[in-house]
């Protein structure tokens, strides 16, 4: 693929349209770079994003300059550590949160967004009763997943924990 490559993260926020990011993606592609992982969120006319980019070392400055030349974006670059694990490695996670409608859908959507392959999900709902009846519900799930070799399991755990306040995710992989 690439003889000598560099891996870095671009962190940006500001005012931008999806066309601006498409232009940056095209420029990256033309420079033989690939966006290994990207997390981009829009709210009104504001955008915030993190992109892990792998590119030929001699193209780093050109790609970074393209991001810096977007007038309404604040941009920061950081080196990235290559993360490699066997594609066939299975991760076992435990997910605990407050019971609510749609939680399984949120979990699967988050994992799909992270390109994780879901091997199994075993979920349980526990309701705690008090003197006046049911007072609180808890949702717990055990997940078996596989992720792309360049994806960090800790990033997946952080994304799952961000689903709601009080969510706890534990890596139980042996």
C-alpha cells in the first residue's frame, strides 16, 4: 500500500458545510491518504470532528495545510499510535445502564457506526421493587464483537458509555 506512512489525528470545530469536508476528503484521497476512522457531528451550522488519517509521509504537510486553510475551522493535529490486533479477535463487553425504551437499538447503532461486527448480544432487564411498587429498572447486556484491526477497543467503549449518563461498559475479554 504505502511505503513510508504517517498516522495522525486531526481535531476540528467551527462553521462548515458537508461540502467542505467532502472537498477535504477528496484532497486526502488524491494525496493517497485514507481516513482510517472519522467521527463528525453537525449541529446547526457548526461541525466538530476527529479523523485518524494515514498518509504517505511526504503528503502530511499538504493534507494538514488543506485543513488549516478552511477559514472557519479551528484545527489541531496530534500524532496517532498505530493500533493493530487480529481481525478475528473477539471482544467480550458488559454494558450496564438504566432501563429505557430503545436502548438495544442505540447500542447496535453505535457499534455499526464504529464498524463493529456484532457476534452476540444477551440482554436482561431487572426491575427493583420498593414499598410502593416498581421504582427503578436496570438494563444489562453482554456483547461479543469483532472490530477492524485499526480500531481501538477503548474508543468503542467510550462511544458506548456516551449513550447516556451513568452507563458503564466493562471489557471482560480474557
